C-alpha cells in the first residue's frame, strides 16, 4: 500500500478533470481526494496498490482537449487508515 500527494499543472480546471480523476481512481479501487487550487492547479492524494496508482497517474496525463496537462509532480507520503473512497473536495 502506497500514498502519494500529486499536483497537476496545465489547463485542468473547468474541464471535468476532478470528476474524471475520481472515476479513474474508483475504477482502480484507489482511495483519496482531489480538489482545485486557487493557483489553477489540481491537487490530489491517492492511496492503494503501487501498480494501480502508477496506472492512475499515467492516465491523468492522457486527458484530451479541452484539458491540457503540462506537468504532474508526485511525492510519496504516509498512508492513511480507514479511508474507503476517492472524493472530490473543495
């Protein structure tokens, strides 16, 4: 089990990015959260099996127009217990 803090830069707000990220994470049985930041980036934390997390992060870079992912930064962080969903937060 791993957990990452991820920051996504580019045209990622107002294009359904958070909802698609939630769907892709849920499909892979990952937990965590995603939210828009005031600087125009999207921030998320994701937890689960290593291979599923890497597949999820790779899928984020494949967003189509009108979204445009320019950069994804990820940092390993401690896992959380008792988390059972991937949610959109504000």
